[in-house]
C-alpha cells in the first residue's frame, strides 16, 4: 500500500523546488497531481520530465497567478473536476523579497507567515488537516533571483554557503524529500511545524 494516496497540488512547479516536488510526487505514486505556475513554458517542461521519469503519473497543468484569488480557485476547481478531491497542496510559488535588515520590517512582515501558519494549524486540526512549513537554506536553481548557471550561483553565494556546516547548496530534490515525508501518513502527528532543511545554516 502506498504512503502517498490521493491527489496533490504543487504551485511554483515550473522550476526549481516546485518542479522537484512535482516530480517526487509523480514518482511516489499519487493518484493525480496538478502542477501550477504562472510560466506555461516551464510547466510544459516539468510535464515532459514527469512523463519521462514517471510515465504512469496522471498530471493536470494549469497556468495561474497565486496572487489572484480567482486563479487559485480555478486551480482547485480544475483539480476537483478531474479527480473529485484534493488531499494536499504544497505552496512553493514565490519570489525572494528584497534583502533588508530585520529592523526595516514591520513586526507583521517579520513573523506574519509563521503566525498565520500556526493559527491555521490550530483551526484546521479538528478537520484532520495538517499545515506545516519547510524552511530551506540555500538551494540550487534560484533562477528568479539569480538567472545564471549553477557554477556562477555557487560562486556568488560562496560566503553564505560556508555558513552552513554542511558547506554546500541544497538540491531541490532534498527539499522535495522533506515535503514527501510531511505529506505522507508517516507524518500524521506533525502539525504546525517549521521543518528546517538547510544543512545547519541556522544553527551556526
Ligand atoms: N532556492 C533557495 O535557495 C530558496 C531558499 C529559501 C526559500 N526559497 C523560496 O522557495 C520558493 C521556490 O524557490 P525556487 O528556488 O524553486 O525558485 P524558482 O524561481 O526556481 O521557482 C519559483 C516558481 O514560482 C513561480 N511563481 C512566482 N510567483 C508566482 C505567482 N504569483 N503565481 C504563480 N507562480 C509564481 C515562478 O514562476 C517559478 O516557477 C521561492 O518562494 C523562494 O523564495 C528558495
């Protein structure tokens, strides 16, 4: 019996971490996967990759803007129309915000996302819906931030990479592995957690 039953949605699936998660889900054997992003071309590449690596996976593709409510609703509607259910979503779509000192942020900006995650985790527990968060360190393929080769990225980020005791950038697939665990029945008691996957960057 699979640890990964049901239907999954992954946003930000046109590249990087989101693409790796979509591929991991497809290989793990979910019944269906919706891949969503604002970049149609990248989504098509992800779909091709899945077709090659997991030919039996059923994939729905939708171009959306996660900042537009109607767009997010359309993603849910298209998934339910095809499979009649949604078991989990991994929300990866996003861009790196401007780098600034914490003192330049309002308190809400600083801890807004985590607070929201915790309050949703409390509220949805009754319905057996788990909400967790993954905190990556430096992961290769940050093309929206730095559209250059991996080699150049490694050089550019060398001082930051050296902070993590593991002393290398992460691979998108390593973040996908953490998401697979959190989305599986093996994580049935994990609720409201922020799982750090950064090679030790935060502890140093
Ligand atoms: N790569 C890292 O080192 C790292 C570290 C920490 C956090 N993150 C965060 O993780 C997320 C994924 O990172 P990545 O390296 O895969 O980046 P990426 O740029 O390769 O992928 C982000 C994807 O999100 C999509 N996207 C952005 N805004 C969107 C919108 N409004 N609607 C729909 N799609 C949208 C982009 O088109 C892109 O395909 C980002 O939010 C990033 O800030 C990345």
